[in-house]
């Protein structure tokens, strides 16, 4: 059993979907503290052919709250309308504009700011997975009966043990956070997913990488994206010092 554990991100980059596609079960880490300036409610698209960040504003609340205790702000509808207008203005000449715009509009129209952001983002991830024919089941961490005293790496291991996982795959960005030896002591093989840079045609000659999945959807067919989902390397935790 292979699993990955990630906080819920809205319209994340291709590496997030590579991770979902690479495992047998994908765990949404919804019951940890929300971190400002992370990727939960923001990412990048192209605006005037330049990399530009989009953000969906959140209700002002305590910084100590967990992700599943945070909500989009009362301005969600105006944020949504402005974002859709931005997509229309900047991607209308892309080859898949109509289908992808309709997909994103459908996802955003189904969101109700009265629900916590985790539930809403999970549904958006599942809808994009359906579109790309990624069939990995999702599990929500807050619904698992895990030792409430476990923290950090120990909690990740507890989730792996609870799901009978023998292989844990983490994004390459977390390679300094975890001990391969610690995982092996619990019979779990720790690996890190490192996406390969795959260039594709955008609307300008110079390629801008690592944007939201929306950019990839706009410019690539489902078949091309299916191939991109396999364009990564798995680095064993024991190789940490060789990277």
C-alpha cells in the first residue's frame, strides 16, 4: 500500500496531481494549523503572458485555527467572478479554453463559503481528478482515529500505520523534514516525488513552468496530461544527501 499525505491546495501545480496518481490512497491533511502564505488558497496562472498569483480571500480569523476550521470570506463570489474574468481574458486563445473554463466555472459555482475550505478544495481536487481520469481514493485525516498526541513526523507515521501503508511518498520539497531510518523502523519505505520539467506550448515563446494545473489544462490534451502525470522521479529517503 502506497500513500501520500498533503494539505488541500486549490488548483495546485502538476506535481500535486502526480503525487495523487502515484499512490493507492491520498490523504488530505486537513486537521493541521493553517499556514499563511502557503498554497492552500492561492497559486499562479499567466496574466498578460507573465506569471501572476491569484488568491481567494479567507474570512479573518485566529491564526491558530486548523485548515478545516477556516472559511472563504464573504467576498468569495466577487473573488470567483474576478478570477473567471481573468481566465477568460488571458486564456481565451488557448486550445482547450471552452472545456477548461467550463470545468473551473463548475467547480467554483459549486462552492459555498459557508463550508470550510478543506471540504470545498477536496471536492475541487476530486473533480479535476475525474476530468483527468485519476481514480485514486481520498481519505480525510480528521476522520481517522489517530493518537491525538502524535505530532509532526510521528503523526505521519501513525497515519501510515493506520492505513497499513508500506510506502510513503512525499513531495521533494519535504526531503529535509523526515528521517528515512525512522520510517524504516516502522516498516515504511520513505520516498520523495521529484517532478521533471515538461515544457509545452503556451501563448508566448518563452515557457513559464510550475503554474497552476489550470495552465496545463488550457494548453494540453487529456492524453498529453496523462503522460505528464508519469514524468517524475522517486528519490529514496536514504539518498537525501545525493540531491
